[in-house]
């Protein structure tokens, strides 16, 4: 931690603030509500069948044999990564 200095009341405190203090300074309420709303919207889309195509994209590898099934969702993971990167970039700009 940073150098220490005496306050007016004689207590010693750290001059620099940690990451936790800087994060807690900001209002986390709207961020948590926003994340909750996104989770609810995705849940409704999954329940309604609107995302049934996700996981069955061209480029997702499916190997089926008599005794085994292997599924490797390469393109689905890439699409999810791009979507999450865009969402996080927007959140970073807003906050």
C-alpha cells in the first residue's frame, strides 16, 4: 500500500486507495440491475424457443457413433465471445 500519513485525529491511514475502494465508490446498483435484466431477457428467449438455432450453427462439430456423442460448439462460442465483448465495451464506455 502507499505511504501512510497522520490524519487530524491522530489515526494512521493509507494515502492510496485500493481497487476495492475505487469500485465501491461507484454505484454498483444500476450495473447489477442491468445484468439481472439481461439474464431475464436471455431466459425468456430460451424458454420461448427463439434461441434454438444457437448451438446448431454451421461450423459446430458433431460426431456421433454408436456408443459416443461428441459436440464441439466452435462457431457458437465465437459468436458468444463477440457478443459479450461488444456488451462489455458498451458497459465500459457508459461507466
